[in-house]
């Protein structure tokens, strides 16, 4: 099974192979259901909550990184804890918001879209009005994607559907080479070893214990290096302007 990110990349590459002139269909779903913490917090705090990244962690667990604008990021963490929707933590604080990491199961809307062939582009909620935008490649039947998504998430509504000329994915595979200088040599070594050993593959080809053995370090030390390196890379995303 491929990872969530690899599925998005595969759909994008398939579309490009068919030519940039091949039209894709952009679909937008509206979410106002307070059962989604990013929606309910944006309503309660009159703020914006934007999904920046989604990364696979285990067979059914994903790490989602939300930026909060106009409210304390701890509000989102508290809402997650109150509703037992997973674990959450504040990664960064700014003058009017911050960045939150949330551990979620595989039933989240973004993963559902990727599983049925769409390429998620934006996920956000402003003042309680949530939207999820995705591009459907020309070789995939749009009606089937819409029906499947609404069946999995009946509280959502189709808000718009229109043709476009190309896909611009939400989870664009940014080149972090320019940011590698911020990582220590040990952090780069740990990340490279994890990647080459298949730690980030889906399903995982190596466990944390395997990596610790390869690097001759303890598991807690391994997780410390991985978490520090990942947080530095995520922080670079938070500094980027959002595509409206």
C-alpha cells in the first residue's frame, strides 16, 4: 500500500503525463459540523484554522499540522483533548496564533479524498465555515469521487465543481534542501537512515527499534532526533504564505 503523500504524487504525475492541457475537476466541499475540531474552534474563537500538512505515522494514524490564525493554538489542543479525537500538541506560537500537530485516525476527510483518487488542495475553516478543496484528475470519474466522499462524510455538502487546466496539490512536495543547514549532522543522519530503511514507507519497512539498532542509539534518543528534525522542517512550512 502506498502512503497518503505517495498517492497524491501518483495522481499528480498521471495527470501531467496526459499533458498539461488535460482538464481536471476541482471540487469544493463545505463543512459546518462542529464535530470537526478545526471547524468548531474557528467558530468559537472567530479565527482561521488551516491544514498545512498531513503525514502518515502508522497503519491507521496520521499527523496533521494545523496553523491557527487569530487565536491561541492551545484552544485547538484543548478541543481535541475534550472530544477525545486524538492527541495534540502546540509546536510553535506566534503573535496571533501558532502551529499545532494532531494525531488522527484514517477516517479524516483529507485521507478519504486521497484514497478515492483526488488530490487535496486546501483545508481550512474560518469563523465556523469549513471548506475542503481537491482536484480530481481527468482519468478519474468525478461523480464517483463525490459520491464516495459524501457517503463517508454525510455531514459535508458539495459546494462547487468546476473544470481547471492543472492540479496544484495542497501537499506540494517542497524542496527542503535550502533548509538542511538548520539540521544538525546527527539529525540529518537519523532522517536519512529512517528514509532509506523504509521507516516512512507505508506500511513501515523498519521500526523505531530497527533504526535505533542501525544507529547504535536508544529508542528515546532516536525519537528525540527525529522529532527535532521534523519540527524544524515543519516550521519552514509555517513561514510560507498561504495560497488563497
